[in-house]
């Protein structure tokens, strides 16, 4: 951090900025560019530091783990690439999925991306291969993305993402990140199907994560001729301590929250819609250090009410309005971590991606 005194440069009328069209400011700007040019070049080079070699080896291990998991779950299409060779006619027993780092067997002439199948290859042969997991520097606000390169689905894990840097791209982080990308294309039609997937996850890995993992999947489902919201709560946690910290269990659990008796129970889709129509609303959320989260969240809601009552913000009536307020809350919570936590402990912050879906 540094500070620069800029005397004798005119300000704007409301004193919120310098007069950037004035000759004095143009001269200061040119001087600063000249002085800082070498530092900018140095920082730009630092950003492109390659990921650790151990993380690159883990990426291939994770690809194999997910390939085996998808074979066992009969959903190979979720991570389909090109088949590098025709499969053997002999049945293979699926081995237990290892989580200890293993050295990938590669030769100098082995290509990084499998070659495309010939044009006359049958469609089912093109699905037998599996995609690629690549580590690449992206915008630090983006955790990962999925791209199609030469017909092969590639999960790109951002090597500049703060949590990747903190965890040094370990196997659990890459496995969770890649699974999130792959599951974006998955479709589930019922609570039972989601619960079956969670059960399958518990059976696939013999080593269980020791850190809390919480996932919400939400959307709408047609139920007795009416669209009904669904929120699937998947977690490996069993309880909350008085401090707001999670207690980690020894298996994943799944529940559909909308139909819980303390929320909406057996209410139909239309009844639920009436209960959450403006100015009423319903939210189901988790946050890191939940006790702190709830305290800050209450203060942020009061701040938003104050802004509306003061005429500084309109009363929210649309999904876009509500999305803006959600961003306000996320950024406010992130500011707490930015102020009171060290850089690699700032688990919340760095941006807010809010996606909305209208009632069908």
C-alpha cells in the first residue's frame, strides 16, 4: 500500500475527483505511468506463475476418479470426450477409487488432448472417452468453467482463484470443483434421484472429507399440475456449534427443504407462490461462520431498509431489484472478511454472481 500527495491539481465541482481534463492532472498521470511501469510489468509476470507440479498431477488423478465414478453411476455422458481406443470385450470390475496422489503414466510423445475420433466412428464410441481437466489462469473471480475444445469437454480450473492458491490445488479441492462443473449439466427429476446420487457419492470414496461441504440445488418441479419450488440441501455436516461452526459427520446427507413441515409442508405450488408474493419472501441460506453471518445479515437488511426509507433506493419489486440487494448483502459480508481476516483466510468476497429464475 502507498500514498501519493497530488498538490496544485484542480478538483471537480463536488470535490469527489480530480479534474482529469486539466493539464495539471495529465502531467501527474504521465509521471505516475512512467514511475510505475516497471512495477506493473513485474506484477503482471507474477500473476502468470504456473500452478505447482503437484496440482497438475492431481488434475489427471481427479479426471480418472471422476471417469470411474461416472462409469459406476452410468452417467458417462456428463463428461464425454473421444474414445482413444476401442474398449475390451471382457467385463472389467470397477476398482475402489483411490484418493492418495498417484503418478500419472505419460510418455514424451503422448498428446495432452486425445485426438478426435474418425468421422465414421459410431456415436456411442465417441462417448466412451472422457474429457479433460486443465489448470489455467483465469479471472480471480471465476472458480472454474467448462469449454468445448476440438469436440472434447474440458473443465478448466482457475489456478489464480484464491481458494485454489490457499489449498495449492489439492485433490479434494479439484475434485469438488470439477464435480460442480460436471453436475451443472446433470438433470434430476425427483427427491429420490437426488438422494440416490448422494448415496452413490458416499459409496464411491473410502476417504471422507474432514472439512464442511454444503451444497444447495434449487429449481422448480411440476407437481400435481402446478409448478412447485424445490431446494435440495446436500451436506456432510450434522450440527452447528454455539459459535456457528459446523460439525462434520462421516457421510453425506440430503433433504428437500421446501416440503419440511416448518417451511411449507404439503402446500401446493400455487399456495406457496401466494405466500412468497411481494412483499413476502422466503430464503434458505448457509454461510461460513453462521453466527457471524446472521448478525451481519440482520444489520445489512436494516441498512437496506434505511436506504429505501431515505429515498436512496427504490422498493424492490422485480427479480433484478432483489438480485441487486442480494449482491449488496454478499459484498457486505465479504467486507467483514476483507477487514478482519488475513488474505488467505478471506473465505467470502472477491465478487458476487447472482442468478435468478422466474416462476414458470
